C-alpha cells in the first residue's frame, strides 16, 4: 500500500508542477447589482415575511494563489423587515434600512479557464444612514410585541459574517458572476439591556447578485 501511494504521488507531481507554473496572479475590478431579501431576528419574536430591497456597488478581487484569492466590496444596500399579521391581514408594517456595507472575503474557486464554481466567505461591516416606514397601523397594536414600531434604529453600525456559492463565466470581454449570499449580523439594531424591550434584534439577509469584473493581467 505504501508503494502504491508513493507511485501515485510520483505520477501526480508533473501535473501539480504544471498547475503551479501556469497560474498567474490576477487583479480584477468591476461592479455588481442584485436583490436583498431580509428580516430581523427579534427576541421576543416578531412574526415577519421577507423584506425586499436592492444592493449594488464596486468589487475588487485579487487572485493570489491557485484556487484562492481575496475579494473586497463597497456596496449600497437596502435591508429591513416586514411584519406579517395573519389574524389581522388588513394591517401592514415594514421598515426599510438604507446604508452601505464593506465585505472583505476569502474567494475560493474551482474549475477551468472558462467556467468556475466559487465560494466567498468573510466578515462584513456596514452603516445605516437612513430609514423609512410603510405602515397603516394608525396606533393599532396587532402583535404581541409592538415596541419596535415606535423605536428609531439605535445602533447604526452593522457587522457580521457573510458568504455563499456562485458560478463564473470567463470571456474575452470580462468575467460574469452569478452569486447567492447569506448574511448574519452579530450586532443588534436596538439596545439590548435588561430594561430594553428586545434582547436581540439582528439582521439576516439573503442576496442574489450579478457581478461583472474586468481583469488586469
């Protein structure tokens, strides 16, 4: 068995050497645009459905090694939450949060020079600079917990972890990427001391986005 393993390793050496010798570092810049589907994880619980928003911005990617690179973005983003009133469907309430975000991720890829699968993983920070409400409650309290309706966002700095899979088509005019991404905030939107109404109020967002990158070789 040891001889067989050694033999296979010797056979693989020329291919490993070829993969290393043909790899070239690549710097690429571009832009992305997509859709967010977000909610807020409240404790105590608030019944919700997904709130739709948009995202878009600039992307910088540097492939530093074979199958590995770094990706940074600066994005405009719309997130928030929409409440669901099953017993009183005549009511509506949603909060839209507009801000910017800066993900800094590890980029892992596999495939050919033409078509690749990839995964992006890493931390993200952001800042909420405006908020708006769409509501017809007019003082009604259809939830068990309604304190969030009268509270402005108290923690505008946002931070957490994001990641997800995607596919990439590499052409002579640039690279086209389709990606799905999930974001879990580690911070809260509202204060969470014992005297505050919520012990937890963290954003959760699913994003589908298209990205175009132009490489500089």
